[in-house]
């Protein structure tokens, strides 16, 4: 009962949580600094170090790409969820009519 009933109802919330988690993970510099191993540099650490030393266009380009990718993901997910909801309502209407 989870996949046919509950999952379609919470799909939009799950996708929103994924996108929010991705966005917040870029902000977690302290955790990235603590968990990254020697010789490994994560994206939040690179952005933070470049912001301290002076911003250059590559930081702005990375931020723009992230915002664009997340925006496109939100729009595509919204369209997919709207299409699935429309299809589900048409199927329910056809089942109510008896055919």
C-alpha cells in the first residue's frame, strides 16, 4: 500500500526535501572542514576560501550554475507532478463513470 497510495501523496515533499538538503549542504562549511580528509577539498571549502581571499568570477559562475540547475529541477518536478495528478484525476473520473 505504500507505493500506490502513500508515495504519490508525499512525492512532492520528498523532492522538495532533496533540493533543500542539497542547497543547505553547500552552506555547511564547518561540517565539511571537519569531515573532509587530508588532501580532499569540498566545494563549500573552496567557495569559502575564495570568498575570504577575494571573490573572482568563478565563484559567481558556480553559484549561478547551482541556482539554475536547482530551478530547472524544481520546474521539471512541478510539471511531472502536475501531469501525474492530472492523469490520476482523469483515471478517477473514468472509473467513476464506469468505464
